[in-house]
C-alpha cells in the first residue's frame, strides 16, 4: 500500500537551516543550501506557499537555530493571526537546528527550558506548539560522512510518520487562496507562456546558426519579436505579483485591524471590570468604615456609661462613708455625755 504524501511547510529566518532540513528529510540536494540565504520577495513566496498547501498540510516546521529573535516571534504571531488560525500551534513543530548535543535528552530539555525562561512571548509559542525537536542538521560540506544527517532524517521522518498524520486546513489560508486564486492561475499561464517563448527563442537561436544570411536576418527579427514578447510577459507577471502582494497586504491589514478592535474591546471590558471592582471595593470599605465607626461609638457610649456609673458608685460610697462617719461622731458624743 502506497503511503499518502506528507506536506510540510518550512518557516524560518535566513540561515536557520530550512534548506538543509528539507534536503535531509527528502534525502536529496534539491533545496539550495546557503550560509547567507537567498534574497526573495517574501509576500510573493507566501502567496506561492499558500497555493501549494491549498489542499491542507500535515505539519508546519518552525525552524530556529538558537534563541528566538524578536523577528521570529513577530513572524509566528503574523502567521497565526493572519494566514492560519489560532489553532496553528497544534500543527506546528519547533525544530531547533545546529544543536550538537541533540542525542542528549537532558541537554535538549535544558535548552528548551532556557528558551522558555528567556522571554514570555517565546514561552507562550513553545507552550502552544505541538512538539519541540532538537537536531544537528549539518550541510554536506560541514559533514561529508553524513552520520548526523542520517540521524536527523530518522528523527524528523519518525515524527512526521507517527505524529503528523492529521491534515490541517486553516480557515484564514482558504480565505487568502480564494482571493488570489485567479491571479495565481494567471501567473501559471504566464509562466507557461514564458517557458514556451524561451523554448522557441532557444530553437530560433539554434536555427539561426544553420541558416543562410537571409534566414539569419529573419531569425534575428523573430528573436527580437520573441524577446519583446518575453519582456511583456515578464512585466505582466510582475504586475500579477504586485496584485497578489497587495491582496496579502490588505488581508494582513484587515486581520490586524480585527485584532486591534478585539484588543480594544478586551481593554474596555477589563476597564469596566476594574471600575466595577473598584466601586464594589469602595462600597465595601464604606460599609466596613461605618461598621467600625458604629462599634467605636458603642464602645465609647458603653465606656461613658461605665464611667458615669463608676462616678455614681464612688459618690454613693463617699456619701455612705460620710454618713457612717457622722453617725460614729454622734455616737461618740452621746457616749461622752453619759460619762459626764
């Protein structure tokens, strides 16, 4: 039974090791390996990638060669919010490249934890992604014997075969493809026409070498005509690229505006909750203040009553003592009278 093909989208900065990863997985040299990377029209490439994975993909490999840069965090956030969807992480594997200790599980975990501890945004990305894999994907020039490349291939292929069978069809990507599909079709037709013109031009050049002077003049005219056609087609393709880029930019701005509005709504809701909590807190403080003021007042009233009662008791005792003293004096006086 033939296994269905596995579709992977490789994302990463220049020099992170994407091309090497692609060559290692496919066991080919079809992907250009470069220490410095290749200059590209980023948005055009995104459009091409979106078209290539229009039927879904099995896994996104987010390739990084060390610490997550601010650019990588921004790229991941842009892909998640604009081109894919919030569930992108469930279909994303972070591939940490250029890690010589990839065989040591303990060192791999320490490296992952180090990246988590460095930055809250990075920690959130790692937490939301499906897996985190360490490899040491050296190029053929760096490692002619290819032992690490073989191990890297084994690790990545096993991960794809056993953990990445589900097909991911992001809603945002479908929306983007729907908007650019006509331009993509036009681009493909133009590319085919350009290839056809180039083929005819090459054939014309070959024929020109064999023809007579009169034929050479005719061939020169044909070559000029073909070159003009080729130039026109290339300009048309460039215009299509500009239209595609504008569509992507419009979608990015639209999605970012949605995110902004959603964030403003969340902030307003939080402010409302904070104000409500502050109001409840102020009311609670007022009730507590009133409660304790009542307690203090009652205690003062009770203390004043006690003081008044104590003064009365003391006065009564004094009065009683005075009466006793007076009575004793009278008794003493009467006693003296009897003696006389």
